[in-house]
C-alpha cells in the first residue's frame, strides 16, 4: 500500500489554502453581524420600526412637465448604468 504523496494531490487554487478561504468567509459574515449590531446599539430600532409600520403615502399627482423631467432623469440613469 503506497502513501499519497504531495505530487499526487491537486494544487490549491492560486496558491490559497482552502482553510484560509473558509476563515475569510466567516470573517466577512462576522463583520456584517458586528456592523449590524453596532448600528442597532447606537441608533436603536425605532426608526426601522417606524419605516416598516408606516403606511405608504399616496403620491401627489404630477403635472406633465414634472412627469417629463422624471422620465428623462430615469432614462439618463439607465443610459449611464446608474439605476435607482
């Protein structure tokens, strides 16, 4: 019975060890959770609750000129690759 040698194993992608990739993903998830926790600790959740429970206001009717301007702005955003 022959032992598996280092030459028989596939090389890691770009010289990165798989454990390093797993640790990096865990670090990113931890960072997201810490940022969220800090946001709640500093600002609280009152503004989030108000936003979620707030009834949507009916938009006021626009005249033709405002509608044309809005359509032009939206068309330019999509033309330049910037979407709202």
